C-alpha cells in the first residue's frame, strides 16, 4: 500500500504521461468554452458546463502521481506516524 501524500508532495511529484495529456485536453476544452462564450448564438449554459467540466478534469488530473521505486522509498522514509526528533522541533526563543 502506498503512503498517504500531502498536498505539496502530490503537486511536486511526477505526473504520468497519459495524465499530462488529459490535463492539456482539459485546459484546451476550457479555452474552447471561453472562446465559444464570445459567440452570441451559443447558449450560455453550454459554455458554462464546458468550462466548468474541463477545468475540473484539468484540476483533478494534477493530483495523479507516478509511483516508481525511488518515489515510493523517498515518501515511505518518513511517515505521518514518525515523531520529529528534538532537533526538528521548533524551540521557543528565550527573549
């Protein structure tokens, strides 16, 4: 089982190639919806739905993570259950 990742770890991790294509597709559809919004004959609901769904696809695809052996070992080295060592804790200043 893979360890739980923080939001920041998910953002900076590698994304699989297929998911990157899905992100680009979602951003392209959102752009198409924005462009179609300027045309007066197209219903507003269609544009809103297209932009909203395409943006959601692009946003959700951002959180897919490519797990390989180095990623897995690096992320497993410190789990949420580990307590920080005394040198890692923040000591209050004595001023």
